[in-house]
């Protein structure tokens, strides 16, 4: 950021992986931003989380095991930008 303060802002990324009996959502985003994670099973919302990134601009969130490990749609977006800017994955 300091080397090129007028450069482009990094986009939010999302990766999903199964770990034991639950799913772990990992990724990265813009420096110092707040993000929102939403989990849907089918079209029904099942879990929400609002969070900030760690000092390396990354996150790792273990989803509740009760959601299972299949049939989930997870999306993450910058809180201020709204859901229209969401990155989305299925597992």
C-alpha cells in the first residue's frame, strides 16, 4: 500500500475446505476492512458472521458443524460495499 498508494484495492477472496465434520472458509481482502460472511443451505440463510482481517489481511472461519459439509453456498463481501460485490463458492 505504501509503495503505490493509488494502486488498485485487492479484491475479497474465498476458499472452502472440508476439515473433519465442518467447512472452513479462508481468504483475504483489502487492508483494514470489515467483511461479512453468509452461509445458505439451498436458498435459506443459515449462518452470518461479521469480521475483520488478521494482521496479514487474511481470515479463517470454521463454520458450525451443524451446517454439514455439503450443499452450502458461502459468500463473503466488504460490509460497506454490500452483497452485490460478494464473492461466492459452493461446497
